[in-house]
C-alpha cells in the first residue's frame, strides 16, 4: 500500500496542523447540526481526509449512505463518459441530456434522498472551483430547495473560484499549508514506523520539505521514493512514471502534437492526482536546457492562473496549446 494511503488521517486526532478547522467541525459533529460549508485550502493540506473523518463522526451509523462525494473536475473533464461508466451515476445518466443537465439532475436526486437516522445528508463537491458558472448558479437554487434535508460542502483551492451567491450561503473553513516543523516530525515518525529511519539523510529530508511547499501528500510521495526506491536527489524524480509522461508531453509539443500533449497532461492530473502546478513543474523539468524567456513567462502565467483558483483543466489546455505553438 502506498504511504499516502497507509498514513492517510482517519480521525480528527490524526489530522495534522488544522486545529481551528478541526475544532469547528468537531463542534458541528457534537451538536448534530451544521450550515453549508466552504472548505478552502491548497492541495495536500488535509481537506478531504478531515471531511471523511467528519462524516464518520457526524453519522455514527450510515455515514457512507448519508454522504455523497462528487469529483467535480473529473465530471466536467470526462463529461458524459464519466456518468455512463461510474456505477454510482450510470443509473441516473440521461444520454440525450448535456453534461450540465446530467450534473444538475444527479445533484438534485442525491439532495432529495431521505437521510438515514439523521436530519439531513451531505453532498461534498470535491474540486468545486472547477464548476462552470452556470452549474454554480443552478446549485444556488438547489441549495434553497433542499436546505431542510441536505447540506452542501464545497472544497476549493481559492474562495474566488465560486460565485458570490454560493459563498454567501456558506461558512468558510480555512486549511493552511502544513507547517515545516510539523511535517518534519510526521515524516520522521513514518520513517521510524517503516523501520527505515536512516534511509533519508537530514539534508535530503530538508530539501524534500522545502520542495513540497506545505503539501503533505506530495511530501509523502517523495519520502517513499527516497526511502524505498533509492532516489537520493529530487532531480531524479523526473525519471519516475509521471516524469516520463511529462517528457512525452514535452516531446509532443515539440512535434506540434497539441492533442497528444493535452491528453498526457490531463492524464497526469486525473489518473495520478497531480495538481496543475505540479504538472507544470514536471513539464518544465522535462524542458530543462530548452527554456527561453518567452517559455519561462508562459509557465509563470499558467502557474499564476492555476494558483488563483481558475479551472485547472481549461488553463492546462490553454497552456499546452500555447507551448505547442511556441515550440512548433
């Protein structure tokens, strides 16, 4: 089992460095009530894990039945194929309807379900920043219609990615990047638990922590590569499978194969769970030695757009198109 799953927090007490938000969620669980929530934070800081723990705390029984998690980014990037292939939604999928219509129908159907042994059920929109504006507008009406039986939780990287009417209906919870000292302590505990305490030098551990930028999930991936797979230099990570795919994306851009590069970049985001900024970093490493001032500016602009909370898939498509045109 990968370390990111093996050491994934399962309870509030296992969550790292998010005491104010955990305290607030714990109070909701004890009180048996909560408002609509807007959960804000960068990748790898524990948002999804803490919400899973909250669901189990809030619903002593039937937590799975009372909680629906909708992976928004995948839904709107894969479109109808996703609805048709996912067992949870295939029975609700309407072939003659648009992606947006199917999305609204699925949300409305889940919101209308009678909760089991509870006052209401939860719908968690993971990656809600990728919701199109018309989908967000539709959700406002659904929230009003089913407020007595359902609570919505929007998980975003940036508050600005949601429209004002949705933001105004939610209580914000902020998740901060993991503090370096807390991360170092956690990584050392994991190394000790795995019996490889001396596998990563102090210098490499410090480089790993700095390179992760407060993203504990990324730090765990790097730690496992270093401790178990002989990686001693972070620059060697470009030879991992994601790094190899990034090189293939760069090669496709050189050949003017824009569609191929786009598919590889999307695969890195969907199948490997990498953020748009992480994919940019891999492609930038793959182009080391070929970087021109114009290309550097292109990478910088794309990274700023993604960190600002814009739709990562749209921004990545625009970036790949520009890069392929520049290298053609």
